[in-house]
C-alpha cells in the first residue's frame, strides 16, 4: 500500500513534465500521449511506466523508443503513427523504431510504423510481445526478432526491404489476417533454429519483388493440431522468386483429427518454383491439408537430399514442370478417398533423376520421366 501511494505521488508531481495520467486501476496507470500536441514524448511515458501500465497514443510520433520492462501496452488506437523519417541513427540492423529489449508481455496495438532505416519493430534479448492491428511499412525490415518471440494478429508488413525476419531461435505465431506483401528483398524469413506457427491465420505472403516464405537453417513452419488451427491457410502467390523455400528445414502440417483438406496451402503464379526444397522436408502425413501448386515454372522442386511425405490433398497442375526430384532422398505421395491427390496437366508432370527415391501410391499422375538411377515403387513407377 505504501509503495502504491508513493508511486502515485511521484506521478502526480511529474504531471507538468510528463504525459497526462488518465487514471489508475488495480495499481496500474494509463498515460495519454499526444505526439501532435507539443507535450512530453512517448519515450518519456515509457520511462515513467511500470509493469502493467498502458500508454495511449495519438498523433504522429517522430522518435525511436526502447522498452526494457513489461508487461506494458502501447495502444495507438488505430490511428497513431510512429514515423522514422529523419530520425537517427541510420543503421539497418538492430535499430528498431520500437525496440523491445528483453521485456516480456509488451503489446503493440493499433499503430502505423514506417520509414525506419532499420527495423520498424525489433525484439531482442529474449523479448516477448503481441503485435496486433498494426501496419509496418517502408522500413528496411518491418519486424525483426532476435532470440525473441511475437504473436502477430491482424497485421500487415509491406513495402519494406524485408517484411518479417525471425532468427537466432525466435518464435512467431500468426493469428488472424496476415499480409506480407510488396517487400523488395525478403518477405517472410525463419532462420537459425526459429519456429513459425500458423494458428488459424490466413498467412498471405504474396506480390513480393523477391521470393515468398524462406525457412532455413534448422527452422520450421508448422500448423499444429489445435482446434483453432484447423482453418489455417498459407498463400504464396505472384512473388518474383519461389513461393516457398525450405533449406535444411521443415514445413509440417499436423491435424490427425481434422477434416481432410481443411487446411489450405496455395503457391501459384510465382516466377520461381512454387515450392523449392534443398535438403528440406515437407510433411502432411494425416490428410489434413490441401496443397494447390499451380501456374509456376516448376511446381515442386526437391534437391540434394530433400524429402516429402504428403498423404492426400496434393494438387500440382498447370506448371511447366510439375514435380522435379534431383538427388531427393525420399518422396512419398499418397492419395486418400476423402482428399485425393493429382499431379496432372503440367508440361511434364513428374521428372526424377540422380538417385531420387519415390513412392507414389494411388495418385493420379499424367506423365513421368526418370533416368536410370531412380528407385521408384508404388502404383506409379518409372517407365
């Protein structure tokens, strides 16, 4: 009690030099910052805030801020802007407009964050945050996570050089509608033992000037078997590189109890392969997913030890080359009655070479071409 009274007295004494205090509930304070009003800056409110407080912001703020303790809510109300134009320093890495440095339980809600020479939002040193109803655009990197975690809900990261970059054992959970588009160098990257989870979201990584999703260096993009996950969707369309790249990593769909084909993964109209694997793995062993791979130069390309286990729901069509396996360790494709698979209507439907091993069972396949080194079995084998 004495601590709360002392804290309230300090806050009240600082009213003339601090953001307005709107109220106090259960010991937590709500600050109000008007960045257009000429009063104290957002960074000042963050200095005063204590765990559990809320800072409500309006107007356009032009500063870099660092959050080192939480929980804390930064509420932009859907209209606040954090603008880094002309705000130094100018480094491209580890230089967020908002940096959450080791703090847990930080919520960033209802913002437009733009024009950072570095990251729009950066989490580092084990930070954890919730980012929701926020647009991050025209930054070098929209959202960066270094050994940190974020749950992103109904957000857009677009017109950046890099859209979202999670690395060094970071975790990102996607919920709601996620728009990662019109980025110029990289779009969505999971790198260095990082994990991305689609939890009932529609994750759309489309219309980027490079590739779509990159999963590399022992990382994983996964859809777990939670009930809320059974409507998950991943769309990677019309990128100027591959739709999905899996390098020494995995894309995995669980959902043993889900309705067949309820989870939809689409990769269409990309300038590179719809799905490109280099010593990577893609698995949908329970028939929960429908994979639609169409209108790419190559539908799915498996290189250098790559593997696949896809039971039901594989539809590879209208590509120049449907499936290309070159030195692929093991490709297992099966069709199941409630969620059939087909590799048809491509220029060449399946081409296997350089020791690739395949098991194709009950899948509707048009043409298959193999060299003499291929080992194949199932209902569709090399001629």
